[in-house]
């Protein structure tokens, strides 16, 4: 049922061709239903079902599912929304929680057997999430400060000498209002891409060492052990990247909500 | 010798990110050692700093792949 890569485990040095997945149903348009799009829908379905089921019948003494859902929400609301954005950040907590769960789940798909690819290893999916964050912090900031005030706040740091304006204003404008969604999405994408690539290097390297025969074969268990170690490391990285993405979104929202000084 | 010159560029770009992330974690560890109760307060800041410092190294990785064909 899984869509194997078009080129599977052929050349040892894995390349970007290992990220092209074959269509499940060739009659449909290209890349309409592959492992990657399927895992996005799967993640959305799992999240909706999980939160609906665990909160359908809330108890005063929480059940196990309700406890898990509440601790995730509590972690994001208290640890990110309230601590970073402040009291008025609580209203962003549902979005942050959804974002965190979605990114964490799609990232973890990279080490789930039979899927083993994160949709975030393709730039399209992180790009949409980055643009959403960009829209949110810009809209929030423009509504609070007005368009001109918001642009001015982001372009001119307080206390800048006037002589430095020609240098500071373009740098601040580009880095605060244009580059942020790009760095957000590229950070997530590159981490997932590199993680998948590292696992491919060790696993395909182990296979290549076995195929090389002779004394090389003795070294291949090392490669496989390293692949297992890297899998655990990737799990840590995946959760960390989900956290960092939401954290940076919160920092940007906080910057938009901050008073001018 | 075969290979792609852009990988050397990735190596160079990784230097800055590595130094930055190292400094950030070192600072967090010494801050936590001096004042253990501030660990929770400074942990999100550490992750933000590490993520920002890491970004350029990741750009280097991407560019290494983008230009690996040429």
C-alpha cells in the first residue's frame, strides 16, 4: 500500500530523486495521491478525530485521552502562548496548538514504518504553514498599529541615529516583513530533508556495504546501528522543530502586538 | 577528484551556525548553573536563538543540493 520512491535503494549516495514518490493511482493527475499527500490527509484526520473523541464528553476528573489532549493544549497555551505573547496571546492558543500538533505529527511520519517520509520534507507544505504565520502576525500587527505605524515599527528600531536610516530601513524591512516566512518554512523543510537524507545515507550505506562483500560486510552492522541511533535523534529533532516553529510564530505575533517604544 | 564544490560551501556555512549554537547552549548552561530556577524562563529563548543561528547553516545545506547538479 505504500508508494515506494521511483528509484528505490539503487545508487548508494542518495539524492533528491529519493524524495519523488510514485502515484498510487496513475489515472489521477500527477502527484494527486502519493504517500506524501496521503500522510497529510492522514495527519489531519488523526488530529480531528483525536481531539473530537477526547473532548466529546469532558469529565471533571479527566480520562486518559482527555488528559493527553489537555496536556498538549496546556503546554502550548501556558508554555508558548502565555509566556511568549503575554495574556492577550491566549486567544492564539488554539491555532498554536493545531499548528504544533500538525507539524509534530507530520514530522513524526518520517520515522513511522511504511510511511517513512515526512510531508514537510517537501518545501510546499512548510511554505503554506510559513505563509499562514506570516499572514497572522501581519494582520494582527496592522490591526493594532495601523498599516503605516506597523511598517514604521518594523522598519525603524527605536533609537537609531538618522545617519544610519538608509542602511537600517531596508535591512529591517526585508528581514522583518519579507524573509520571516521564508526562514520559518526553510528551517522546517531543511531539517526534515536532512533528517530523511541522513537515515537514507546510513541505511543505504549499510546495504551497499553488504553488497560490497568481503571485509566491508563486517562494517555494515555499524551503519545499521547508527541508523537506529539516528532514528531516535530524528524523533527528538522532529518534536523540537515543531516546537521551534510554533515558538517563532509566537515571537513574531508578540513583536506585532508590542507597544511602540 | 570528483564531487560538488557547493558541498564545500555547505561546510563553510556550517561553521557559523555551529559556533552560534555552541555559544547559545554554553550561555544557557552557565545561566542555569548560576541560577537553576531561571531554567524554565530562559529555555524558550535558548530554542529561539538556536533556531535562528541554525538557519544559515540549513540554507547552506539547501544550496548545496540546489547547485549539486551544475
